[in-house]
């Protein structure tokens, strides 16, 4: 545990990728395979379910530190991280445990799950006393499931590749699904990760997906596209769907569905099982899982749909595109959310919120890895596969064409009404890369500008992590009446905490402290003086919010120091955006 | 009778008709120590502890109207007996003991309980009412012994040296910088300082405090090989300035009590944070308060509300004093303001 805690400290202390890489290589070179197995799991985003209820952990920590609850709470508010707070408050100990990360996980921590409070109260504090402060903090983060350190999966992959001399893409391939909840990392799993390549590596794969290829944001004025990207004919252009990126893996007579987070989600979308007999073994499709407006039997025939998709190629006018997409019937993401995270799927939900897949890439065909075929070849073969599949549950994501970038920009204007996030530009000759790489070809995401309104900051709360003890999480409001209206009030409608520079955040923090009206626990209400331009991706009616409106992914675009509070936007302005 | 009350000009002693560390110009000011938020310009008469004279004159003016008094020596003014006692914060820092008609008050200014060799160690003074600071008034703040911190700084410096990188350590120029220079292992390599630090080193040396040989960093050219072995002590304001360019590839660190928290450390954006403070930690505050035997405690700048509530729960008569003292050392770091 101490070695892993030291790795954490090294990773945490630097923002340099090279320094992090060096720390990872040092750690993996020295670690026992069983410990390394768990380290890979946590560093590449694995989260076991919470082992001890947070409430209980707080209570045990208060006891151990001999502090009243309010003082523990104040401390937590200042630190902004529960594991760190507890590690700072309980009496410090000499480090006495020589057990590695694997032993800690398997023998000490995992067995805690599900134990009654009195057993936990007996077992936890003696465990804490075996660890120094640094190790204790890391251990507590593992217990609360809040372990996070600035390392990407890509960096872990690179570290393992550097250490073993293997190709990073091979490591990435083996890592897929490693952090899935059903996996228990152990020495043999780690040894498989770092083993030299074997001849039958491909055959061993079972339901394993490929690492997803990710897009880069494109932030250029459209006038510069030609110069930077060349003509549109060199690109395959599609809508950027607002669904769940997913891979369909059909092998051994079975279908596996994987999310971009490399979680196996087959069970949550049972209706996709009907694709299994319609796809040949050795087929892997990358696409977007979306909610379909009609139950499949109510939709047009597959042939019609294919025709729709083909027609779209030649259409450039917005209205026509819109009309066709209307027939595609993609529903807003909010509906899909109703299905995410549900353990049991009622018949009603399956009926009301049916899903389909818009396929956009073919990664494996006839059991062969197709990722090194160019994009346009993969697309052509994908269309053939989808036609042969002949199920309305699987459609090709339509291609968009135009002679100029300006024409595409015009089509893109329809994004919002179509419920898409903009466009995807995929180089026609691009291979299918691994993660967010550019060496094998590139995918760009050309997103539309967010909605925006000018809103007033009315509550502030202290942040977490790097923002701990700073008032950095804000609640924003708009007016419920037009300027000049008598007794109009500010109605809260969104919370946001990202988008400001550190410098701006410090200034806002100081203003919050100066203009505080009341404190409710960690939250302060302030005299309204600050106006921000707030951006968000989506807007929908909501019964759960006082304003009657819910917005998606709100963040601060700009601090409107030029704008008086009275001139901030109104609820009516927000309702206009609902369309 | 209250010997000290809060007035718009500062903490005021009514029977003695003088202020302690006032923030507006007044006729008579008693100064606890020379940090800028406690010792301000413009008073008609200053009274301070004798060991602080050099620093005060170098910061406020050589010809300032300053009267000094050795630690422990008493004077009487309008019937109030006044004396200074070491506060262990920086060179010349003092607690002010006031006695009037049998009533004893002590105003601590800023203090630290662990002795550090650069100033007279904190000395508890028995009193009826104790005015305490509360900069680090939360139980999350507990300092490691400074020997361990210095071992960490030495190790960091050596590791950078081995990689041929300069070691830039940010610390407040008065007090903290000299404490680091005093505690560091100067056998490791050359020590360079920023122009804001050197004049204070001189005052410390004149006061007989051992400060190792230091060089003015501005005298070195970019790429001078000596820089790659050196420790550079600079105020936080130098960070990110063009002054830093001369060091090429360097590792930076920040020495402050605020470095206790991972969030502050990361926000600071330096490679390392060393938890070294000139203020008392939570156990230090509680120990100091207990040592005074005071039944009444007035809490100033820092976590006022928290410390007041905690002391009341321990059965003491505690209340907050609103002041305009900050924490000059880490003024650019975020913390609870004095109004809390």
C-alpha cells in the first residue's frame, strides 16, 4: 500500500506527462504482479462499488479524532475531500503494514462490503492505524470509491508499453474491459496484459471490444476549413449524435454491447439481442445508441430507411434534411437517460423508450481486424453489413455531403432542432486509431455553439479537490419578469462550476465572501451583484426544478462585468430557447 | 473593565489611550511585529519590542518615531503596566501584556509555539484575558516537526541537483525565508536569494542569527552552470515573472502552512508544497490558550467563528474580535477572510 501511495504522491505532484510516465514505469517495474494488477485497475478508471457507507466512515473518523460533528463538517468544507479530511483528522500513526495493494484490497478492504456497522466499527480504525497519513488518504479513497489522480488510461497504456517493449495499441487492446465491474484484477490478469504477443492472441478474444477511436474538437472559423482540412470531398461527414457511443461485438453466436467507458451494457439493452442472429460471427460495429421515436414495428420498413439514408447524401437544404431526420425519429438524450442506470427494465420502459443503433464504423469483419482499412472502405462494407442485417434496430448513420464547407456550415445550423450536437468530420483515408490519437488519421468533432443566457449568481458553495475552500460552485438565476416589472424575483435554474480561470475564481470568491447574506451549512447566499454568460448544451421542461426548466452541462462562458444585474436575462428568454 | 476593545482604527486600550497594531494612523501605536498588516506607516509614536527594531526601521523608515523595550521589561503608561513577551513568530515578534487595576490581558499578535532558532521562542504568559490569532484554526492543521520538513526540503534540493535542475523555493521574504535559510543544509550547494529577501537577511545577521552565505540571484546569467546546483529563495510574487526565466529548467516548491491541503497545493501549481508555517497549528493554538490560564479568550483573524465555538464548548468565555489583520505571508492564497 505504501508503494502505491508513493506513486499517487508522485503523480499528484506534477502536471508533466513525462514525469508521470516515469513514475508509472518505476512503479510497475518494481511492483508484484498482483499489486500491479490492482494499480492498473484503479489508474485506468476502475471503481469498485463503495465498500463502507460514507455516513459510517464519517462517524468512525469523528470518534477516532474525538471531534464534534460540526467541527468535522467545517474541516471537510475546508478540505473538500472526505478521504483527505479523515486522513488529516485521525491521529497519525507510524506506518506498520508491509502488505501490498493486492493484499489490502483482497484481504482487508473488499471483505468490508456489506458488513454491519458494528463489525465495520471494530475493523476499520485498526486498519487505519497501520498506515501513515499519505497511505491512509489513498486507502480511504479506495474505500469510498473516490480514487482519482491525473492519469489517463492512455498514459497507463504507454507506461506498460514502455516497460514491456510491446506496441501501445496491443496493450490498449488487452486493457479493454479490464475495469469492468465483473472483473477482479489478479496477478494472472496483469501477466496477460504485459505478456509477449502470442500467435493465437486474436482467437482468445471472446467478447472483447476494440479500443474506441476518439475525436478531437475542431475550433476554427469555417473560412479556414479549406486551408486546414482541404476540400469537403476528402472527408466523410456525419451528424454528431447525442446518444451513447457503443460497440456491438458479434462473435461465437453471441452479441456483446460495450459503452465508450468500456463497460459491458448488453443487459441494459436487451432489445439489441435481436441483432445477434442477423449479424455474422466476427463482426464488430462502432456506432451510437439512440432512442428511437417509434417502436420498431411501427416504423417504415428497412428498405425505406436505407433509401432515406441514401437520399440524404444528395440533399443540401436544411428543411429537407430536417424532414428526413424527423423520419429517422431520434429522441432527445433526456429520454435515454431514463434507461441508463436502471437495474430492472419494465415492459413499459422497453416500449416507451426503445433503442436502436446508428452504425458508423466497421472494426471487424469475417473475424478480421478491419481497423487498418481506410475510412471510406470501412464505410462501404459497413453499409453492406447493415443492409444484410435488415433490422430497424441497426441503421447507418447518414452521410452528409456538400460542395463547400460553407454549405455544410449551413446544414449544421439545423443541429439544434435535430437534437444533434453538430457534425463529425472523418478523413476518408483515416485508419481507425486508438483513443485520442492523430497518427493514423483524424476524426474531428465540429460542435455547435452552446445556448447561452446572462444569469445572476445567487448562491455559492465551496468546491472540491483543487477548488477546495474556494467558493467555486455557483447557483445561477434569471428574472421571473421583464426589466421594470414590480416585485420581480430571481429564480434559480442552473448550477455551474466550470469555465472560470483560477484568477477569476479567486476574485469571485472574494466577492462572495464580502457580499454574503446568509450561510446555510456550506452554502452562502449573496447579494446579487455578479452576472455571467452561462452556456449549456440542451434545455428541457422539468417538474423537478423551481424554474420549470432543466439545462444540460451548464458552464460559465464569460464573466459579464459590463452588465448590471437588472439587465440579466429572464425566464421568458429561457422559455424561448425551448422552442 | 475591558483593557482592549475593537475600534475602527484598531484594537484600543481605553485606560492607556493607545492602540495595538492599528490599521489607521493614530497617536500611539504598540506594535507586536513588523509584518505589513500589523505594523503600518503613519503613526505618531511607535512602541515595540527591542529585537524588532532593525526590521521595523528597515520596513517603515529609519527615522520613524520608535521607542523600544526589551522582552520582559515593564513600563507604565496612564496607569497601565505594559511589557513585551516573545511570540516565536518572526524576529522581534511579541505578545503584549497589559495590567491595570489587577486585571491582566495579553494580546498575542501572531505566534508560533515551536522554537525555530531565528527568534526568541514563544513564552506563555498567565493572564485573565487572552487575545489570540486563529489563522490555522481548524483541526486539519497539525504541523510535522520542522526537522522533518527541512529533511524533505534538503532531499528535494539534492534530487533536483542530481538532475541538473535549479530548485526554486517560494516563501514570504520576511521571517519564513530566514527560517528556511537558517534550517536548511547549506552544505548541499550554493544558495541564491531574490532582491526582496537579502535586505532582511542582513538584519537577521546583524541580530546574531546564523544565516548562511547567500548570493543575489540577479547577479547570475542565464545558463550559468551554478544555477543548476543552487537553491533559490524567492517571494511568491516572483513566480511566473520574467525574473524566473534565468533559471531555465527548474523545480519549484512553496513553503507555507496552507500547503497542508492537497487542493491549495495543486492550485498553487508548484511541484512541491512544504508545510512550514510561522503560525501555530490547531494543537498549538489550544496549547497556548490553555497555558495562559485565561478564562476569557478573544479571537482575531483566521477561523474566528470556529475557534470561538470550540472554546465555548470547552467552557471558556470566548468571543470574536473583528480586525483587519490578514496573513500577509500568503495573502494571495485563498483562505477564510477575517470577517468570518
